C-alpha cells in the first residue's frame, strides 16, 4: 500500500513532537500543582458526605428496640425519668446560651472584627448543636424509640422537647 502523505523529514517531526511534549508536560505539571490528585479525591469525598447529609432520601431505619437497649444496660424507670428531666433542662440551657452567643457574635462582628465575630458565631452554633443533641436524646427517652440522628433531623418534634 502506498502512503498518500507527503514525505516529511525526520528532523521536523522530531522537533514538532518534542515541542508538543514539552508544552504538554508543562501544562500537565501546572495542572497537577494547582489541583493535585489527593485534593481532588478529598473534594469528592467531602461532596459525597454533604450529599449524604442533605439528601432528603433518608429512609427511617430502626437502630435497636428501646426496651432491648434498656434491658441490655440494666436501666430503671426512675433513672430514665431523671435522665429525661435532665436532658430537657440541658437542651433549654444550651439553646439559650447559643442564642445569646450568636447575638453577641453579631455585635462583636459589627463593633470589633469580623474574625472575632466569626469565631464567636462558630462557638454559638456549636452550643446550639449540642442543645439539639440533648433534645434528640430526650425525644428518644420520651417516645421510647431509638432512631438514627439522620432520621431525627427530619422529625420536627426532636428539635425542642418539653
């Protein structure tokens, strides 16, 4: 079979290939330095975690029966009643503290520095989240039902247990 390409000299093909290889190598190196593979993998993992947390397709799934867990740990009804009252009080205290700190963070950001305000806001948000965890545990004791935290986030009555 006869080639229809015009004959070319070996020196022009080699130079053309070396230049493209050199340019491609620089581009590849810059891409890897700007967005390394381990950072891309971390970003994909974080995105999957956020997608799992915020997806509304969470189906309720029972972790364990409440009666079985109480029997396994040997808890009395008196202990559960005391724990329920303690958790109800703690959730209210944590929510109040968190709201006060969040208001303080706004004042701090307006008068002092955004950096300090952001730090106080993170602190206040953490306290509010801790208050929710107390409310979630109180809800479990009050309703005698053990559910996952992901399922509890979809149930509005777990946010404040009175």
